[in-house]
C-alpha cells in the first residue's frame, strides 16, 4: 500500500504546484508584461482615477447622458458577476412586453422624437454587459442629450461621429460607439 500511496501523493503535490501555482503565475506575468492594460481590467481613467472598464457597460439614466443597451444581469444592471443574457426568444411574451416598456420609456424621455427606436436600445446583449451601442442608437439620443445640456444638436452629433469606432480591421463586426467614452467626452465639453 505504501508503494502505491507515496508516488500518488508526490504526483498529486507536484501537479498541484505546477497547475495551481506555477502555471497561473506564469500566465499572469506574461499577460501583465505583454498586455498590461487588459491584464489590469481594461480600465478607463479620468483624472488618474478609474471610472469604469472598456469591457463592461454602465447604467446611465440621466437625460444628460447617452444610455447604453439594457442589461440582462440582476439584481443590479451591468453586474459582471451575473453575466448572461435573458435567454428569451423573439416570440417570448416577456421579451415582447419588456421591449414595449423600454420603447415607452424612451418615447417618454424624448416625446418629440418620432424616429424608429433602434433595436439595440431595447434589447440586451448576450452577456448583458455590452458597453457599446450602434451609431444609430447614439444618433437617436442626440436631440435629448443636447436639449438636456443646452448644447447645439450639431455639436453633440459631431461628438458622436468622433467617438464612433469602425469595424475591427475594417471588416469584422459593425461600427459602434462606446457609451462610457462618449459620456466622458460629453462631460469634457465646455
């Protein structure tokens, strides 16, 4: 029994050290050396203080800010520990009702806006954490944000265009607007 148990325990301890300590330390060290911003959480800073992550959306509800996609996380929006979609299909009555309610809320926040509501303003992403909206969703909100801030719509629209990111490598995905970065740029306007 001793001849079987001792090598098994030695192997167990060795593999625990390799896979439980050495490997994670090496991977973390390589990540911090090659990708320091990403390894630190892709933080966005303002005045030297972190205000959010480039990878996780934030809940904006003030009319002076652009609003992101609805979050499917609970109990609080954009909770990275509860990442996941609602898993509701397009024919699910709960999703239909939620979308109707979100459209009503958008219409109530900007009653003069009769443009069609972009779908990404009323549906959550697969992770429920998406920090981006489409350029159409940003344009939909320009008049409300400009009016709430007392700015010319053209100035806010120009900021949206400036903050619009092209598809990755020019072909992968769609153009998008990072909501936190747009709101920070908007807060920086004088």
